[in-house]
């Protein structure tokens, strides 16, 4: 019945012992601006119905037991500023469509089972300040374009399977347009050079 709360703007259920799946009907709460159900025991996939929440700014599902892939439809949440899916059991690739989240400031996908490459599309998140993709199984080379994000202050990619050299743009090379990076964490990968 939660989907019938058409006037609901904030849903905070964090730090409880809720279990079971997050209902797809939550997409009926069309005025939602904030959803925080972190630190529970929720399981199952991330509901695709979330894609209909055009006003959503905060989506925190961290610290649960969510499974399956990150739904690409989350890339439709144009106003999203905070996306926290860390500490779950999510699998598959990071959807390139997350690069369409032009208002995103905080992206946390840490401690899941995500694989594949770091999408180059993340380098168009011009307002992002924090990207934490640590504790996954990401592989391949690190996109140099990430070093050109003008607002990025924290980039955490530790505990993955990344290879190749560390792009010069991340280290303030001649091509770097960003001077905002304060914390760069790349430990426990397979970088060379």
C-alpha cells in the first residue's frame, strides 16, 4: 500500500530490521524527494519502479542484502544528487547510463560484486564530488577522463582488479582541468608503470 502515498516527499526507514523486498509500487509515490532505507536487511532486486520518481534527489539503499544488477533505468532520475548503493550484493556492470545524472554529487557503489570496466560516461558528471567504487571486481584500465571532473574531491577505487597505468590527468598532469581532487585511493589493484 505504500505506493498509494501520492503526497509523500521523504521516506526514512534507515537503521531498522526491515526485511524482504523493496516494493516496486514505491514508484507510485511520485512526489518523493528522499528515500533512505539503508542499514536494514532488505533483499531482492532494486525496484525498476524507482525510475518514475522524477523529483528524487536522494536514494540510499546501502547496507542491505540487495541482489541483481543496478537497473539502467536509474539513469532517468535527472534530479538525483545522492546515489548510495554501497554494501550490498549487487552484480554485473555499472550502467553507463548513470553518466546521465547531471545533478549527481555523491556516488557510492562500494563493497558489492560489480564487474566490468569503469564506464567512461562517469566522466561527464560535472557536479560529482565523491565517487567510491571500492571493494568490487572492476577490471580494465581507468578512464583518464575522470581526472577532468571539475568538482571531484574524493575518488576511491581500492580493492578492485584494475590494470594499466594511473592516468596522468589524475595526478595533475598538463592536460588536467581539475585541481579539486584531495583524496585518491587506488590501493590493492593491478596497476603498473
